[in-house]
């Protein structure tokens, strides 16, 4: 429940309103000012004068959308005027930026004259890359959009019409599939003949509903052929039947009800009168045409959607407009045509059938989310929507010839969209690409763990690795079926039936017999401890790496591998490395998981091993050996240890860029490095931080992960001769996919050194 006081405080506290303009270029020095304004600004002006398309290169136009209203149909508030509608338009701007990284100016036009709106918007064309019309009442909104599309050469989109149409259209396709009904055979009833109702009806027809099977009902009853009262040309196109009927009469035997009208128009008896396995979209806001609880109380065979977030299947326009404009802007489309809208529909419908990321599940209080009657459209906070929908819209624009800047490399475009989601997405996309070049066999000891299986589905779909699942075959297959996964390409290895189990038992006994392991114990380890069995698969060459630990304590997962697999040649220490991804930087932390109080020699080896691991990720390491002291400013055994470790690395590996001992701010602020300690070897800020103890490394990693907004990828186990990667027990499916990608790269490097 949102209280009025809370809402008013939210909108008024600190800086009033919800948006602000920020400079994307520096404007600190006199030179910056001269570049931003006069005289430097003259050069791009002259370029644009010669070639208007240069405006996309030198101004924000290509990423700027106008959100325009006259306040005549604001949310459920009606005609409240342009000024009163401004908070809604600002909110729209927030959603554009949050979900698709699109900048917005909101414009409230104080007029009820459609032609005045058309003239005003047309005059603004040089400013914007697209126009989003909002909260303009019907039927004027149809006329305004149609005229602007005719006279403007940039996309014009009335979200009240097409947003609801697109999102509910995707829901319709999936609901029909689940109910076993064909779109060209269903009877569809619409309640509401405003912008959303008419646009949705027309889009449903384009998706396959037969016009003669669709019935439109407004406040005066059925819109039928020959009706005179309350008609307009847009209703006329949807007129059906030849006599007056009430909504209750029209709904009898209907397969689909789509409500975009008002609360409490539909009774329980009307729901009872619908056909078997009905589809009920009660989308009036804030209260639907019939409540969810009332509808499901009388029919257990229906699929229902509403506009509310507290019921299943929320039809939320935020699933549409940000991503549709993203795709249109990225190809500099001249318009948003029907093909682009239909592409958006199909992309959303397909995405709902994909496994849902843990980040989305967490956003919805951990509830189970999978394709079915209560999940027929993606959730608004699903980050994949940007990539799926924007790509589909952009591709449709290119294929239909409305794109000024056609895209040819769609993988690169999807990578570009990933970057808009944040630095972590960009970095991991590069790592995944590298892994996909040469996928390796990766063992997952927890073969029945749902997170592992869901991650393996992504790993297979992306071509990252060739998963090997250890466990009872029947149980693994049952869990795969329960989760509605396919996992074609995954190998299941049951130690009880595996053809090489006896060889593993003999080798394990030979290898550990002088560590007190009897032949009987060797058999028990191999048959009943998947951690030991997985490590033996790698040792015997039947797999290239290990990923595990999602349901176990860290030591229990790592110990078998360390007992059975040798260290890297020339190395005497093992350490845990984390990749910490911030908004603008990527840093590497070690040791964060293994060595409690490393010696100077161990610290030196940790630094060298970390540098090699970082190089494998195509990053040139700049290593800072951290302490509470700067270059001997405080003499203490702890700081002396770090200084000695630094010297050891410089002697052993003069090719590495390293210095210390130093404090973290010294390592990360170039001004300090280059002025206060200008003698240092780094010169630029460090990207590899070596901590003096496990306390320091682990605490820093966890604090920055929880409080500093960093995405932590790891731990990456360094110093071993094989790819061994242990998961955190609270990890997500995305973490498993990311860790597997790193394991594949690790395995690639180990293979390359053979």
C-alpha cells in the first residue's frame, strides 16, 4: 500500500521531481568551456549544416526521445490537464533511462486542439530521435499519431495504444498455446473502445484473430454494424454483428476476454459463461474488470492477466516502449511499423519460455517462476528483455527498409546492448566469447542440484562448455524433466555404472595408499563421493575442469581436488582470485579464500600467479602490493613482509608491472602515484590488488560486493595445474555460468602449455 504522504515525499524530497540533466562531457577548465560552447561548438554546427545526418554523430539526438502529452487521459485520472500530467511524463522518462538507457525530455502541451499538437510536435523534429505520445484521449490520439507518422521522418509511437497491444499480444500467444487453442478459431471480446482497446484489437487481428470473431464493447454495449450512437471511424472498422448486445451477452462462449475499460464490469457469472479453458485479460488500472480472486474462484481452467503487480501475469507497458525505441533508435528508423511491433510481440512470447535468471527470481521474493498459466509474459525486471526485444525490433526495421543505419553484425549489436546493462555484462560477454571459441569438458559434481542444471542449460545454449553431470542417472533425468529443461549435449556420468570406475578406484588407491587409504576406502570414495570422483575424471583426462560447491562447504569441495591434482609447475602456493566488476573499472583481488597469513615468498608467488591468470583474460596486469604503509612510511613486520614480497617479484619477473608496499588509495589514484610517489613503477592506477592476509582480502571483497555495488566473479583458484573453480554457496545461476566460462578459459590455457 502506497500512502499519499509517502508518494508526495518521494516526488518532493531533495531535488523536486524525478529527472535531471547531466553533462556527458567534462566542463571544468577554461578549455572545456571553450570546447563545449564557443568557439569549439562551431565546428560540429558547420558539419551538421553540410550533412544533417551528422547530428547523430555530434549531438544527443540519436538517443533522445520526447515524451509528449496534453493531459487529457492520464492514467486512471482522466483529463487533469497538461501540467498535472507532468509527474507521469517524468516517470516515463525515468523508465526509458532505467530500462533502455534512453534520454528523455518531457513536453506537456497546454491545448486540446489536435492540430495544434501536431504542429508543435512537427516543429520539434530536429531535436529528437523519436516521439512517444502519452495520455492523450481517444479518438484524437488516433488522428494525432496518424498525421505525425505521415509528416515526420522519425519514429512516432503512442504507448497507450501500442504498448498494451504488444504486451497483451505476447500474453495472448502464450496463453493460447497453453490452453491448446488456435488463434484463428477463438472468439475474442474486448471491453473498452479507447486507445488501448482499439489498438489491441487491431494488433490481435494482425496476429491471426479473425476480424469476424472479434467483438468490441464500449459503455453503450456492442459496437455493431449500423450503430449510430457514440461511433467514430476507428470503432466502425471493428463493428461486428447487427444488433445491440450487452457485455454479458457477448461474453457467452467467448474464448478470450480483453478488458481495457473500468473496474467491476465483469461478474462471476459472466466468467462462468465463457468457453472451456478461457483466457481472461482484465487490464483496467488500478482495479481490474474483475478481481483475480473472484475470477479464479469460479473457474480453475482459466488463464488470467491483469495490470497489477500483485497478481500473476502483469501486463506492464514497461516491457514494451523502452526496448522498442531502443531498437528503433539504434538503426535510426524512420518509423515504428507493424512489422516492428509484431517482432516485439514474438520476442516477448519466446522470452517467457526461457529459464528465468536468479536476479529476477530474487526481485520477486524468491517465488518459483517458470512458463505456465501464471507466467505467460516476462517480468518487467528481466534484464534479458532489452537484448531480446530491441534486437527483434531493430532487425524488423532493417528487413522492412525503414532503417537508415542497417545492422549487419547482430552478435556485435547484442554485445552493445549488454554493455548498456552495465560493465559486468560487458566484461562477462567478452569472457564468454573467448570460452566459446574452444569449449571444454567441465565436470559438475552436484548433478541433481537445480541451479547447476539451469546453468548448464544456458551453458549448452551459449556453447560455452560441454557439461558433465555426476550422479544417479535416473535422479538427474527426473530433475531435468521437473525443471522443464532439455540439456541435449550434457553427459551424465553415474559412478555406479561408469565404465572407467574400476580404473579410477585402482588409480586412487595407488595414489593415496601411503596416505592411509585402503582399497575398500578407495572404492567408497569413488562410488559415493562425487567430489573425489570429479577430481579423478580430470586427473585421468576424461574432463578438463571442475566447477562445484553450490551446496557444500568450500573446504569440502576444494580438498579432494588439491589432494589429487598437482600444482602448477614451479609453483608452491594456491590462492583464490576474485574479479571485481564496478561501474567503470575491473579489479582483481587475491588472495581472498586460501592463505590466512602468507609469507613474503608466498605473497610473491600469489602475485605472479594472479598476473598470469589476469593475462589469460586479455588484461595487462598492474600489480599493487597492499599494506597500511606507503613505501616504508611505517616500519613494521607486516609492512616489511609486503615490501620483501614486492622485491621478490621484481627479481623473478622483471617483465611485470608491480610496486609496493602501498595503501589502497595510493594504488588507485593516479594523482597520488604520479605526484607524491613519482618514483613508483606503476605510473597508472593498479588493476590487481594483492592483500597481505586472508583477513584483509576476504573482508575487502565482501564489503565491496555488498556495499560498494561490485559484481564479484570467483573465486578463481590459481596455482593448480588444472581448472578447479569452487562456487560460493549463495551463488546464482548467472554466477555458475560466469564461473564456468572462466573455468573453460583456464582449461584452454592449461592445454596450451602442454
